[in-house]
C-alpha cells in the first residue's frame, strides 16, 4: 500500500505537457548520451581473529566495466545498462579462505571469476524505470561495493525527481548475486538470523526544502521476515566562514511479517550524530540505541554478503553495535590535508563503545541466542585515502582501512588496502 501511494503522488503531480517539454530538453539520444568506463581495483584483505575462527587473507585484482546508454529521443526514451566484472586471485594468504573476494571452489576458492549484468530502462521526463540487474542504494535496501566485485540484485526500480525538491525511490527485487557468486540465482536472507527473507519491496522519498537539510521516509517489506520503516533528518549550518555544525538523525522500526522466519521481531533503533567542523578538522560525537529483545537485523544475499542497509551512526567497518538493548557512543575525528596540486589526502579515526546489551531478554533457543553471551564491544577504525588529482595517473586512489574490534570472548583485527584506477572508454 505504501508503494502505491507514493507512486500515485508522483503520477498526479505531473501534467502531460510538462513531461513532453522536459523530455525534449533533456534527452541526448541513445548513442550520444552513452558512456563506458572501466575501474581497475586491487585489494589486499587480512582478517585475524583471536577466537577459534580461521584467519582470512587474500589478494586480488578486479576489473569492473560499466556501460550506460543514453535514451532514445521522444516523450518516452528507452535505453540499456550493462556491466561485466572479473576478479583474479593473486594470492590466497597461505591457503586461507573467507575474504569475500572469490567464489568457493570445493575446500578452496576460485582463482578467476566473472559475471555479466544487464538492465533495460525507460525515461519519462525526470523519471526512470529500470528492470534487470541493478545496484540500488538506500537506507532499507543498499547493495555494497566493498570487495573486488560489487553486489547486484535483480528486479525493478523506479527513480523520480519530477516533484520539486522531492526524490522518489520504489523497488521490487527477487534475486541477488553477492560477492562470492557469479549468477543471480540467490535470494535474500536476514543477516544476523541467517534465514530466508523472500522477495523485497520498498518505497521511499527524500524531501530537501533547503540546501542545508533534508528529511527522508522509507518503508520496506521482506515478505517472510519483517516490515521496516525508516526516518532520517539532517541539517547543517555555518557558524563562521571556517566553522560549521551539522546534525544527522536516523530511526528504524522493525516488525515481523509473513512467515516470520526469524521469529517475533519488535525493534526500534535510532542514532543521533552531531558534527563540528573547523577548517580541515571535523569532530563527530554519536549516540545509538537499540530498543527490543532482538538485535536490529538487516538483509544479506544468500551467499553471505551483508548489504549496507543500516544507516545508524555507529555502524562501523566491522561491527554494527546493534545488539538487543545495546547503547553505544562514538567519537570520530577527520582531517582533510587538502590538495598539493598533485595529491589530495584525507585521514579519519573512530572509536565506538557499546554497552548494556540486554542478554537476559534474548531467547536462548532463538536465532539470535548468541547475543545472550555478550555484554559490551569496542571498535577502533582508521581510514586513510590519497587521490592523484593531475598528471598521467589522475584519479588513481590508494586507501587503507583498519578495524580493531573486541567483544565478549573474541577480538578481530581487519586490514584492507585498496587501489583503484578508473578510466573512460568513451
């Protein structure tokens, strides 16, 4: 019902004459509006756990080719999007597996994997309808791109900017291809419960009345898991020429739905993150709270690829601080070194402390029973990125990401070194 109401809002706000006029002005043609790019991505991954879990070490090279056509001219334009991704295993770290970069091959991993994706699209004014292999990204359904090949999903998506200051996003998705898959024969699962989700539907809008702030509302349904509702409000303003203050508020509400494969769910999760900027420095303080006897769970692909559908402030490189009843406080600092004319470097640090996990209320026989043995967790993150701004290697980037998380009974250290070089084919 939510999806239909949003779509109706879009339809009745438009007139045929305005659609025709905007279409004539914006469409460049199927060939003329097209572009093809390749991203060469090299990644080293090292995850070390002090528990009984094996280490995961790997090094690989990926090539991501994307083609996006323009639209045929006329009131309604048509086009296609296509992509081809390839990943090569350069080193397996003494035979370790589980990095999420390569598909499984028996007890090991493949040394090479490839996948191809395609979608058709239709444009009417500033509204685009797509069907096929897509990469939507929003607070309730977000496909990640954190390994050699990005996750893709198959379904239908409508994106519209026809209403002044409002963006609409509506989707229906029924299959997925995660980091360690090569075909769209997988489905969706609850990330923490590990059970089937069924098909996923969502609808949302973002309203930006002023440049400094916006509000967003989303509703989603995983047919055999839950209904989720999301609200965001953010605003920033300048204190002086060198100083600024911003606020970001996020709230999720999850209730069990359909077959309720993950059991009874009644969870509210929210976070607030004010940030203070002065010159190249940014300081962030964040607070996050989970209300309920279950964790705040979100989707993953059936091959184990976690989606990015958690916009809470303390969701970090490794942990999400989303246990039942959990509170967490985060401190962040970022420094922008600025441009030297050749390089632009940024550096950030983050510390998050989670506490008061309500382990006494967790069902000891349920799918989230492992939270019954947790009481606190701590994570420290470092993120360093350098981008070449001029010369023959323009747009080459090198990024180092390090996470150190400790929680009841375990400690994990994770290092990723990512080099990316994009270039245009045409």
